C-alpha cells in the first residue's frame, strides 16, 4: 500500500509530459523528438535529489564530529577492563620448541628482542619526553586534565634492565636455549584508566597473597589444569615488584602521551616438565579488573607451552 501511495504521489506531482512518457507511451527504444526536455527534467530531478541526500549525510557527520573530544572518548561508562597481553604472542597462544633446534625458537626470541628494544635506555634520554618515576610502586602520576592546555605529557622511564635475565641484554635467547623461557606481559592501554589494587584477598588465590601490596596491580601465573600442578615448577617475576605500579597511570592517549611506555612484567618458567604440553594461566588482580569467559584476554590469558628435549 505504501508503494502505491508513493507512486500516486509522484504521478500527481509529475508534469503531464512525464506521466504520458512513462505510463502511457511506455519506454520506447527511440523516444520521440519532443521527449528531449523530459530527459533534462529527469536528470535535473536526480541531481537535486542525490545532492540533497549527500548534503544530509555530510551535515550529520559534521554534527557528530562536533560532539567528539580530540583527547578522550565521549563515553567511557561501559569500557571493559584492560586486556592482558603477552609477548611472544601467537594466534593459538602456543609456545612449542626444541631445546636442540635453534630454528624452532628463533621466531620467539626475535619477537621478544624487537619488543624490548622499545625500552632501550638510549631511547629514553630526551628529558623533554621522559622523566624518572619512583623505583618502587607509588601512587598515580597525575599530569593534568585530558586537554591540550598543558601540551604533550612526559612519560615515565622504564628500563629493560628491570626485566633481569628476561631483558635480552645478557641472554639473547631469553632463556629458551636453557629450557627456561621468558614471557613478557603488559596491561593494554585505556585512556584515563586508573587500575585499583585489590582491597582484600577474597578473590585472590592464597598462593598469590604475598604479591598483594599498596600501589601495585599484582600478576600471578599458575597451572590451568589440575594435572599440571606438579609439572610447572618455579615461576619467577621480573619488573617493578613483579606487577604493574600505579605511577605509570593514567595514560593520556596518543596525542597527549605519544611517548608513553607501559610497565612490563617478565615471567620466567624455570623448571617446566619437558616433552609434554602444559597449560598456564596468568591473571592480574584489582578492584576494577574482572574477567569474561568470552574474552580470554580480559584481565588474564592462557598459554600452552611445550619444551621438547630433542
């Protein structure tokens, strides 16, 4: 019915010549000489019609852009907690290699070397871009509002030497050659996000209680499956107290914080049982950090590791 009404409207509005051409004469292969002005009117109609549509579209986009802030998201009330990511990172989150086959772990060490090179001390010398922050966990480092009144913000330095044997400075294989592989962990960036340390131990495994301390988001890794409990061995953590200190937050975004360096935690598995697949889960704990079973990287990640002796 709506279609009929639209057709009737255009028929009533159209000139007699247009009605005669489309609905009486049909669409002849060779239009009569008098139909020339009709084509001009039709072309003009569509030019105006699509021009108006384009104008409405452009106007809508312009109005929407006026509501956006150049330095922070307009809406952040439903932002999910940050993801927890690791390097090396593969599509299937699997690290499998042979101690005696350098070509099997070379891709992992290459990825790690490229990643930690961003944290070279030589790249953090510019005092106009970087500043020293406390060496121990401290409170948030406030650098003003999320606008350009204060210009580009400085970033806290983070030296790769803090990662110890996982820094790649003394051992270019990051422990892979010795069967003690390192994984480097970071919290993904969220503009103006302030992670809050856990206020109690209620939701934290008892084994992780010693890692809870003020001004620090603790990281803890353990076996994912019960049958792997006695096969993981000792896990060592390197960085600033083995967690993510608050003085590196908040992050002000790419425009205001272009030189920002995320704090890192290096996790080294020093005594994994060889020649079998082990599943390990790493989590961070905080009052405003939760987990989602549909998102395996929200506040945690699973990792499969298999070290072959031959």
